[in-house]
C-alpha cells in the first residue's frame, strides 16, 4: 500500500437497499468516515444506485455502479452473482489497494494478488 494514497473500495450494496437504516449501514459509515478523514481515496461499489438517505456518506467518495442487479434467485439483496462474477471483473480492470465488505458477504472467490481483502463479520 502507498500510505495515504491508498485506494479502498467498499462494498456499498447495503446503502442501495432494500432496507434504509440497518446496523450494517451504521457500521459501514463508521468505517468510511475515518478513512476519508485520514485522506484515503474511497470508492463505493454497488450494483444499484445509493439510496438518497445515504448520499451523505457518498460525498467525498467515488461511486461506481455496475453489474447485475439481482442474483441467482432474481430477488432483491440476493447473494451470488455480483460478488462471484461482476466484482472480480471490475477489480481486475480497476485495481485497488484494499477491498472491504462489511456485511458478512461480498468477498469474491477469484481475487487479485495485488489487492488486500477484508471482510467485516457482524452478528
């Protein structure tokens, strides 16, 4: 990593719904704000737009929306295809220093060797 020039990508799908305010969104904001204050470049990654209730955290971040909106079961907040297929392609084309997911899921099986992956586990 390059110190404060490091780029941290965050799985921001909890900011995209379906629920507005959850323990996960509070937790993610508590991680993102200090990173921004310390001078890190933060990129929020999601498969759907960030809800207006969370645009406050998007200030100062890049927001990248990409990939399929639904997973294998074709329902909202479905597990699967985004982190298995879309996310690894994105990270290969757009390498980052750190990828963080704070919602008990989101770490792809296929990883870039130059990226450090961090999973936040919530109870």
